[in-house]
């Protein structure tokens, strides 16, 4: 296994380094793929005109040198993996040329083999529940505030946790005019908001299932909006649906803000800090 990893490292590192150097030479030593199928040609032209191809090749050049030199090797393997996967997608899904597709798959396999060889360095990244810098498992971390609905969130912690959600929503609504993309981002904020509300209801001694009412209205209003916006169909929803979603959701937010915490432990967990 040791010798296999060594061979893979030399072959893959030299391959990535050579691709990067070849790209930035005034006269390339070997031609770069441009595509034969319509979609593969379009994508390659877009990468060239946007200069993203230069970025990808620069990453290959730098990471290839790092892999050969053994400098920050686990990081280099992670950084170059998306390039390897994207190249394989282009070759296998869009280009359909057997030799090019085989080479792209070999590159992904070598990249994956080397990552597995250094799996010990990725153990912390593979933790199911991980705390970020400055967080402790007993505090109000991101995960147990916005991601995991089990447990309790105290009144003050709830109010503080609402601020980042409101700031993110306000940024996309008032400042970042990115059309449907911004609207979709705002829609995704519904999940952490629901989790936060459920945890606050638990702290008040209430069942989190009460959130089904505003959540159903919100999901319905959002679904109707995107069906119409994406021209997937035409749904003439009454304005009352949107008003009901907004009013009921706001009422739950206020209820969670002013509701009193239940003293001591309850069926949802220990008293929240």
C-alpha cells in the first residue's frame, strides 16, 4: 500500500503540475481539450472567456507542486478535488470521448486514493456534529440553535439568535438585488427560523408541533411564488395566503419573544442557559 500511495502521489502531482505549466506557457507543449460536443464546447468557451479556466489551471499548478514537494499535502488534495471532479463531469457527461473520459476518471481515482491515504488528517472534518472556533458543546452553538430542533433555547438567547437571521434576510431583501437567487436564499432561512422557534417553544413547555401551522402557511406561500416565478405553472393564489403566512409567522415570533421560560427541567431537556 505504501508503494502504491507513493506512485499515485508522484503520478498525480506531476500530472497536475504539468497541466498548470502547460496552460500558462506561451506555446503549450500539448493541446488542451476544447470539446467536440455542443455542450462541452459551450462550457469550455465560457470557462475561457470568464478566465475561470485560468483559475482552475493555477490551482492545478500550485497543488501539483505541493503534492510533489509534500508541503501541506492533505490541504492540497482537498483543494484540487473539486477541479478533478469538474473535469470528470465535463469529460464523462458532456464530452463523451472515451480516452478523455478515462483519463479524467483516473485523475479522480488518484485524488481519492491519496485523500484516503491521509484520512487521519480529515477526522475532525468528518465529525457528524462539530463545534466551530470558540464554541463549546454546552453553549448555544450554531448547531444546537439553528440546526437541531431537540432541546431548549432560553428567551434571551432566542432574541439574540434572531438578529443574525434578520440581518441576513435584510441583506438579501434590501441590499443584494440578485433576483430569484436572493429570493431562494431568503426562503432557505425558513429552516433555521423554524428550528429556533421549536426550541423556544420547548423552553416554554409547549410542543414544537405547534410550528406546523406557520410553517405550512410559509411553505405554501413560497411554493406558489416559485411555481409562478419559474414559469412551472400558473397558480392564482389569493393574497390572503401571503398575508396569513406573514401574520401568523410574526405572531409566533412575538409569542416566543415574550413567552416565559419554564422553570427547571422539563420533558424537552434541561433548563436552558
